[in-house]
């Protein structure tokens, strides 16, 4: 057993904290959380004690949009295509560890080559490799020659759609990903405002996935595609940029309200290098992104934390840079932290496993020197990271 004490323990939901506080961990599971004296009374005499007298213990972060198969370089497609499975798996393992070392104890991987991610997940779960909990999408459904077709998920027609979902489910997918629009990584394919599937096909995808108890995440930039996805009943909308056919913002309150009512989350998936991106876009377009995020939150749409790690200008293992974006647009640090922990766990259906510090949940936690409620930069150098009870970053302070 391990008894962890700190100046404060952030339970998860904004405002729920204990100061000073303690967490008692037994193997992979949290046994108790609360005031130091109360938790100490439940610990055996020989318990290992780890003290962070000026620090904070909080839940491990959840990055809801990553691509471990991508290396965040300019030639990621060529590199991916020419890598054999063994080399690619090793690269994915290295990137998974980068996330864990940075305090990310759960990732949702939204597209890899032909489901190799499930092998990595198994190796981590068996303890053979170090990494976070992985929710896997396997190869995303895309149209023939469509966005990220090189991942192996091309489909055409109802029969192939059903077969691809069945195949991904049998591989062990946790979520079905569908490319609703094109994207920059496939410049020869459909554009970012072009629909890759008809509305009836989206309904089929959702029905088939939900029949197998799998949620659906859709890559969607265009307002019309977002509207069709909401109508079809998807679970999360990735990017969710509300762009019109002319490439200009086309935000619609009616769609956002429908998302909020149905509990459909927006996952902006903005990169760690968002400052660089905003500089390239210019002040007008950058302000439009900030306004859209604030508008979505004001409409009550659940927001997932995700960084699209692996694409160019979004590095693996750098959650804080993306979290800074939300602080930059006026979101309080307490709300930012809740979004990246408890809130994302709730949307992803993980609240019974992780996302907060409560007895019976997985020992997914980080300890930092200082107060992240006052300064998110304290998250950049975790003193301790436990991923399902396994020390990814070793403690430096002992009582």
C-alpha cells in the first residue's frame, strides 16, 4: 500500500478538494481519499509514505483525441506507410509512454493503421510496456480515397460499412471513428467542407455501432455534416468547427442546443502548437476559434479535452500547451482541470473507472509541486504519476 499526502487533494469536480489531504492506494485501486488523519487511520503500519507537503494530488489527465501511429512530423503519412508493424508498434509504444510521463493516464486513440493500437493496449494492460489506459478506434471509416484512407478503413455502401464496424469490433475497438469530412492530411481527397457520407449512411453507422455498445466519434468540420451527425445520434464530434460551404464560420444555436440536449460532446482537438497555428491563421480567424469555443460552452455543450497529438504541430506528451489555450480564452483553471479529468471521463463513459479520486476507482493520479488551480504550469513537471497504480514517474519526496 501507498499513503500519499499533500497540501491539497483535488478530488476531480471543480471545487471539490481536501486541504491538507491524503490518498491511500492498494495496488491498482484507490482505497481511501480525505483528510490526512482519517486516511492514515485506514493504513497499515508498514504502508509506504510519500509526502508532497507543498504540492497537489489530482486525477490523471484524459486526452480524448490522439493518434499514436503519427509522429507529429511533416512526413507522417510517408513514414507511416513505409513502416513495418514491428517498427510502428515500437514508435507507438514510445509515444504512449510520453503521454503517461506527462501525467496523461488515459488516451482515446482515434485512428491507427488497421488496429495495431489494440496490440499496444494489450501489452500495456499486461504490464509489459509502460503507458496510459487506451481507448481504441482502430482504422476510421472513410470513403474510397477519403480522409486518412491509408489507415485501411475505406468503405463504400451499407455492406462494407457493416463489415468494417464488425471487423473493428472484433479487433477490440472501444469506439467507432468515422471521417465525416475530408482533411488536410489527405489533400487529394474530399475537402474539409465536403461530406464523405450521406445522412442515411451516418444513421447506419450509429445504429450498427450502438447495437454493439460502441460509441461513435465523427471527424466533422462542416456545419451541415455536424447537423447530420447530431441527427444520426453520434456521441462525440471531433473538431466541430462549424464551417460553411464557403469556408466561413457558420455557427447555429439550434445545432448546439440539440447537442447539449442529447449530451453530444464537442472535441475541439486543438493542437499543442496552437499559438503557431493562430499566428499562421491571423487574428481574425484565431478570434473566430476562440469565440466558437466560448459559444459552445455557453450553449451547454460538453467539451472534451483532446490535442490531436501526432499530427503536425501537436506533440505527444504535451497536454499542458493545449490546456493553456482554454485558459487563454478565459476559462478558469479549475474548469480546465475538470474538463481534462472528471468531465472527459463522464463523456467517455469512464466515470466508474477513472477521472476522479474516489475509493474503488483506478489509481490514476498525479502529484505536482505547487497549485495547478493557480498555475497550470505546475503540471509540466509531475513529481509522481500513477497509471492504474503503476509508477510511471517515480516519487522524489518521502515522509
